[in-house]
């Protein structure tokens, strides 16, 4: 079994262009949603859009796609804990 320490992955320009276009679409969606009155969803929807954009950046531009399963699981656990803390903060503020 051979271990390749510096194995490089080649990502095509087409992939980067599609991700960039997706980020532009999500940015336009963010601007559109910011002008709407969505009631209780006014916080959740922009957070979901921002999370989607961050996920695209992490997965493609930061090459999470090519990392090992352990790194992906640890990142998921970390993001889950941050999400729980943010959720508790909103829960606390909404019942004051």
C-alpha cells in the first residue's frame, strides 16, 4: 500500500464557474429576501441562505470534497454545536 502525501486534485474551471454562478444566485436571493417582510422567518431564511453559500465555499473552494471522512465528520460536529448554541440564543431571546 502506497501513501501519497501530496496528491493534488485538479478541479476544472467549469466547476468553479458553476459554483461562482450559484453564489451569485444566492447573493441575489439574499438581497431579494432582505426587502421582504417574512414575519418569524425573517431570521431563519437569511441564515439558511448564508449557510448554503458557506457550504458551497467550504466544499468546493476549500476542497472539503477531497478530504477524508474523519475531517468531514469533525467539521459537521463542530457546525452542529455552533448551530445548537445559536438556536439556544434565539430561543432565549424569543421568550424574554
